[in-house]
């Protein structure tokens, strides 16, 4: 089983549209959406949810005001400014201590040091993840709760479930839609993968972010290829990116032209290669060929 | 007054908006680029960097001579960052959230804290704009402490514009926490709408006032407008899909400089947002 992760550094370069097109071209693969805090792949692949699971990424503190003695120890030990003081709620207390669930890091110090054992510290529900069926193979995806953290842990969970399915059902390819940036969820999506495809665009921002994300893949020793989306927006920069890709020791996998059909396909909620056979779909097919060859080599 | 520019979906135009709003405003303004994983505002502003400093987080260091291997540090750590083994205690610096628990519970004072660099902050000036950004070291997992450090800057400005990272998770929450207003940038597509809803949910949870800007507004469908309408969300401005903007952006230019006809959109937008926020702040005071 080969695992390909599609990332970009910069957001909005076309990761999800390209992953969706690859899913369609591959025919049968396992799909995973690891961009858990802005997941969009399901809008193209229309998964039918088969199993839903709760995701508990960490614990969270909750002060039981009826036991609280207002000593303030929790506030003293918390380094995340997560303990707030409000007005009295009962006749026996001057103040009410409360945990701001958004600021709470889940370290548990307040609960550990509370002399009145007034703080509960239980697993917190951070989101849900799903195993689904699509026309292109099984899909694992998730929904992080509003203003929730622990996205890296959720990404790791999704990837391991997707791998398990690929092995059990003997499906050769695992296609992963990653998230922008170079931080926690991206690192969780790429560590140990067979190949990474970095989708960039010919803008100075795209190039800047490509260099940082390429440094990241090198840091974790993961072979990476580059695809340039909307290459004809700035041909000079496309040339420069091609040159720098070689210099960085990465494989130039292909170029995709700019086309408004990408947005039209998105509005119709179908992978672009099913929406049109025009040039852009040819570009994506060629890119897919090269990506498959590289993936099989790795 | 602090105003953040955020988005949910990446690549909708946060940096373009933040940079151009700073460029056209007549207020004494600062721009803090809080996308510490992939900071881009400097590409457009080309600031003269006058100061640079390292940002560190605290991690434990165990003195083996004092340590009695009691295991209390491992018990309190929720992040598996400190692991007592039969003969020594291992520390995994990247997993540490700097809560200080291990140091507090150690009965033998064997744990102290040392600083570990996770990135750096650069600050300087770009014309009338005071500028700062954070650059997370490549390979670092946690960006929120870095974002917090950028936000600690105290610029000589009455208006602070924060360029937030994409998404709706911890880094964005850190970037928008405590701001007076957030401009959400989206595009009128199903992806844009889906991620806008998540960003709106996040801001409502955080109780932060916000409005929406629709970028590349003549593309896509009506979903974003209908959603805003149904949920009484104010659409602050619409920016058309103009190939000249895309080309100018690709070269790292400020739109209002290279295409001056767009100045009025950005000027009206920043004036509207500042006036709205000013009224809210006065009403609260």
C-alpha cells in the first residue's frame, strides 16, 4: 500500500480540487481528509457515512462551584489564563472561579493542586470522525468541534484508520488531503508517508511557502514532488519555481493551467475531471501519471 | 483597536486584505502577521527590519543527581513530554506544552525549566506601517506560543491589524483572541461557504464581532450571500475576480499601489470597520 499526501504550505492553491480529481482518476483508493479544521473534500466526493465515532483528544478542567472555597490556587498554577473570576453564584462564596474552555490547554494542574478537590478533569469531546463509502473507495474524514484543539491527534487517528482499511481491503493507494501551513496538523499528516505532493502557485507567496514546506519534508525525510497550479498566471515565476524545485532536489511532477472550470466543477460538486475534458483535465491526468510512477518507485 | 483578518479556508485573500487595509488607512497603524507557519505579508510590505529576537518556550530539565525516579512528573504530564524510565527520566521537548506541572510536583527540586527556541520575531517599518511577524522554526509542532509572542508586541499605533492563519483551530483562536473585530474573508464557492460557516461558529463561540468580505465575488454561486442574509451577517465589501489583481498579487505588489482604482473599496472598508468598532467600544465604556 502506498500513501500519498497532498499539501501546499500556502492555503488555497488547489489541494482539495486536485485530490478530488485524483480520487476520480484512481478509481478505487482509500481517501482521507486530514485538513480537519477546514475539511472540504467531502463536498466533492459526497461520502455516505457508515460509522460515526466520537473524538476525545485530551482532557479539560471543570470547576464544581459548590465545592470551591475561593482559594485561588487554580488561577495561580494555570499558565494559560484559563481560570476566570466571575461574581458570586451562591451565598457561601465571594467569587466564582470558572474555566474558560477555549483557553484551557488540558494540562490538569488546576485539578491536581485544588485543595478542595473541586475541579473535575475529564476527557473532552473535541469532534467526530467518520468512516464512509464513496464512488471512489472508502473515505475517512472528520469534523473538529467549534473552537476545538487537538487537530494533530485527530489527523493521526484518521490516517491510522485509513491505513487499516487499505490493508484490510487490500486497496493499493491511500490518498490524503492535507492542510495548509507547516505546523502540527501538517506534520501529523506527512510523517512516515511514502510521498508528498506539494501543490503551489506561481506567486511570490506560493514560492516562499513552497520553500518552507519543502524544508519540512526534508526535515522528516519524506520524498516530495511539486505540482504548479494556475501556472499561466505568471510564467516567469513558474520558470523560477521549476528551477528552485530542482535546486531543492525535488521532483517536478507537472503543471496545471488556470481555468474557471475548477470553480464551476466545485459549484456542481463534482471532481473537475468529471466536469470537463478540456485542457485543465488533461493537465491533471498527466500530473497523475507522473505522481503514480513516482509513488510506485518509492 | 485591534482588528483581525481571518478566513477558515486558505488562499481567500487574508494577507491581501490586511496589507491593503493597512496601506490605505489614515490611522497610525501596525500590521502583525500572525500566520507564523507561512508568513507572507512582508513579501508585499517589504519592511525595513529593525529588530529581531528569538522566541522560546519553557521545557523541563531534569537534574539526575537530585532525581529519585519517583515518577510524579510523568504522572502529571498530560502530553507524554516527560517519561520516567527505570533508570532515568526522558524529556520530549516538542511535545511539551510548558505548563510547568513536572517542576511543581517534583518533591526533590530535580526539575528546572530552560528556554527552547521555537522561532523568531522580526519587527520594523514599511512606510507609515509599523510591522511585525513571527517565523516558526521548520519542524516545530506548536504555533500558538509563537502567535502569542507576536501579539505581545506593543506598537506605537492606534489601529492594529492582525493577519491570522487559515483554519478554525488553535492557531486561529490564538490569533483572534481578544481582538475587537474580525473581518472574515471568503469566496463565493461551496468550499468558501463551508469554511465560512466553521469560522462563524468559532467567532460566535469566542463572542467576537465580525463581518464578511467576499473576494473574487463574481465567481461561483450565491450560497455565501444567502447564508449571510439568513444569518444576519453583514457583508462589508465585495472584491471582483480581476486577473490584474491576481497578476499583481503574484508579483508581490500592493493592489492599491499598482491598481489605484481599488483604493476606494479598501478605504471604505477600513473606515466602516473602525467606525463600527469605535461605537461598540464607546458604548461599552
